[in-house]
């Protein structure tokens, strides 16, 4: 989440400032903030302590729902507390969430830029961005590039379908870490009743062309749940095929 900070410079700063002294958590946040401001990876009004307090002093983690208005290019990003039990989602918890994006033919199509494009802050449950210059109207969008943020991502049905089509045609255009993320997120979201299982299972069909370990590990970890739940049901044998 804070991977954009130059840690070598940060450690030099920290050890120089605290030489022969004890150190505390607030010293860590202060030094990271100073380095991030110097590097330009955080705006002057943002502190690492402010960000991390939303992650270390609260239970759980969020799911970011991404809803695209395709004609206008406006995309709504909404944060909720993720829970496998739907009635526990609206806990009132909010986080400072770094949002990075990648697309097929537009912004960050090589998935190498993991620096946040923008943030959803704790006082914002919903953020709308006009991304028409970043994402072509006919293209797919992947959020949380290389999963540098600790959150799940859910999309509107059309974007899930576009991602599924891309994986079926040329899976390597999407980074391997994000392929694993997409499998894990979709199957877990389906388990939480936040996504139809049909969409999640359709996405897994590309795996006959998958040669990397991470996506397969993600798939098998999630399918164990389905196998166990279907143990005494008629659909158990078809699931094994």
C-alpha cells in the first residue's frame, strides 16, 4: 500500500534520526511521511499515520465496488466493509484506500505502474472520476494493480464480462498477480452473495490456458469451499470434472 515510498532513503533517515535511541510506532509513521512528502508520493496534507490508523485501528478490510457509466466515462468507486455475511457489511468502517488502475489499450496497459492514481479517503464512501481519457469506452478496467492495496474489488457485470473475454483470448495481457486476484475476488464475492456464481465460474474457464502457479493456487483455494458445500448434492460429481 505504501510501496511507492523509497524505503532505502527512509531507513537512512530513520537510523540517522534515532541513532542510539529507542523508537516507537509514531516515529516510523513520521519518518515514512517525511520520505513520502520528499519523494512526492503523498500530498503534503496526507500523513502515513492518518492512512495507517484506518487499517490498524479497525477490524477487517474493504471491498471497492466499481460501477462504470460507459457512455460518459464516469466511474463510481464505492467502499464497504467486506464480509462473507451480507448483513455485517455496513459496519460504518471506512478506510484510506489507494486506487491504481490498468486497462487493455489505454492507461497502464503493461501493469507496471502501481502508484495510486487517486485515493478514496475515510470520509468518502463514494468517489466519482471521469476516466474517459484513461479507459476506452470499449475496453476493460482492472483496479488494484498487482494487488498493492489490501482490499477486494467488485465490478459491474459488463466489466466482469469484458475481463472474462480478455482472459479467454489472451490471459497474459493481464498481470499474473491480477489474474490470481480476479479469480480470488470473483469466487469470494460470489460466496458472499455479492456476485452471481455464473460470472465467477465463467471467468475460471480460461484456466486451461493458464501456466502460472498463482492463479491456479487461487482457484483451488476457493474451489475447496464449493466442493465441501456440494459434498452431498447432485452437483458434486460434475464439479469434479
